[in-house]
């Protein structure tokens, strides 16, 4: 575990099943950066039966995107609630913004006035058949957003979350036909979004790989290169001592 020396405000962009949630979780643990996933927020709304949840449910199950203004309002209120709109905070966004209009609204209405612009946008590139294979084997714990895969990172107890022991579920949009629609939407929206970030200084960084381990190693290096790190020596010594005792 380590800490970054400079505030990192990071967006993870990538098609369905590319590992945004998986990489976010690893960065969150490694550098103690808090995160928001737009998909997880919507799944919470669906579970709680809110007005947004009712709107989101049918849109998500068709593989389409929620209206830009709705999505921006939902995430912006979360950023404000967490007091993240400041130049000194670090955070990760998983899955928002994902259209050019969302990025413009977020920047103009929230980040620029707070002097808290995004300083790293990571584009994950994974082969399509690997992504389809992953989502058809995915299980999720909706309350926390933790994701599992029946082959890659299965839960310790079948069908149960490792931390809470609560039941895991399959996402209704994790079906091959809906996956193809999500992928089509992603491709249509991403090109303009990537172009937008290309014009925002040196923030865009793309990484390709077949596995999350290969991608994570490069991502970790890039984060450290950009933001610097100070290693938590007590945690290192604890883990070395634990290793020696094994
Ligand atoms: P969202 O929940 O963001 O879905 P998504 O973008 O389709 O991405 P996923 O969550 O499916 O994939 P991921 O990249 O997080 O992959 P993961 O790490 O889980 O959004 C859902 C919907 O909400 C959207 O379709 C839209 O309708 C709506 N929405 C959300 N944001 C919106 C916005 N901004 N605007 C409008 N609408 C919005 O990995 C996938 C699986 O692979 C997991 O099971 C994982 O364990 C496994 N895995 C990871 N790495 C490996 C590996 N190396 N080998 C094998 N398995 C692996
Ligand atoms: Mg996800």
C-alpha cells in the first residue's frame, strides 16, 4: 500500500467487461483513492426503487445510455455530497462521463469552477471476445459494487460475497445480446469523448492487454509516474513480518 504525492483525479473509460470496476478496485486498495461507479449508483437506485431507478432499469436492460443531463446531475450531486470538488482531493470515476456532452457539462458546471479538473483519463482496450466471456461469468454484490468472475476471481463461498456473506447476483444486462448493444453504444460515444480529452492537455492515456494483471501493472506504473508515491513503510514491514512468520 502507498499514497500518492499529488492529487489524482482519474477517469476510467472502457467498453463493457473491459475491467473498469476491477482496475478501480485495485487502484483504490493500492493508493487508497475513493471511487464512484455510475453503473453502481444506478443499480442502487434500481434496488431502492427510486424515480431514477425506475427510469434506469428499462434503459440499462436495453443496453442504452441514460440521458446526459440526468446522469450528470446524479454524479455531480454525489461529488458534492462527498466534498470532492476541491483541487486537493483524489478520486476515481468509473463509467462517467461516457459521452462528449457529459464531459463538457461536468467540466463546465462542476470541475472547472472548483479548479478540480480531471488529470488522468485511462482508456482500457481489451479484445471483444475476452470481454464477452468475462461478463457472462460475472457475479456482483450490488450493495458494495464488488465484482467476481466464476473463473478469474471466484467468491470464496459459492454465490456469496467474500466480505459480508450476502448473496451475489447476475446483472440483467450481462447477456450476449444486450452486451452487443452496450458495445455499439460505447463505440458510438467514445470516439467524440476521446477526441474531447485529447484536447484537454496531457490527460489521455490508453492501455491494452488481454488480462487485468497485465493492464494493472502498466496502470500502476503510469499513476506513480504522474502523481508520485510515498510507500507506507509500516504496512510493508507488517506484510514482510507476516511473510517471515509463514
Ligand atoms: P456500467 O455498470 O458502468 O457497465 P459497463 O460500462 O457496461 O461496464 P461493466 O461494469 O459491464 O464492465 P467493467 O468494465 O466495469 O468490467 P468489470 O471490472 O466488472 O453501466 C451499466 C449501464 O448503466 C450502462 O449500460 C448504461 O445504461 C448506464 N450508465 C452507466 N453510466 C452511464 C453514463 N455515464 N451515462 C449514461 N448511462 C450510463 O469486469 C468484468 C468481469 O470480468 C468481472 O466479472 C471481473 O471479475 C472479470 N475480470 C476482470 N479481469 C479479468 C481477467 N483478467 N480475466 C477474467 N475475468 C476478468
Ligand atoms: Mg463496472
